[in-house]
C-alpha cells in the first residue's frame, strides 16, 4: 500500500455547531486544524450573504479554545488567586 494513501484513525474529530433562525452551521475539525477553523469562522462572518455574524464567530471561537484547553488538561484561568 502506498504510504501517501494511509490515513491515521487516531485523530479525534470535534464537532461544533450553531443553529440560528432555522439555519445550521456545523463544523468538523481535528485538533491540528483549529487555526483553519478559526479562519473559516472569520470568513463566514465577513460574508454578507450568510446569516453568520462576528458575534457568532466570537462565541464559537471561544468555545473551540475552551474545548482545546480542557482537552489539554490545563486550567481555563491563567492566574491563581491567593487566599
């Protein structure tokens, strides 16, 4: 089998979706494609023909980043409060 045609099944596929005014925006991505996903959210927000706003892009981007942080097992908050 050609090494270029072998695909790894070890990658997890993440799904994030937005249902808005009867429209559905569903994004599938793996951990390595987060930068491309964030660019896509920006392109969708900039497209005047879509009912996808910059607010929608910001909310989904924030969710993606939070999921990524949780997957790494690092805390969401960068600073500790001392007692």
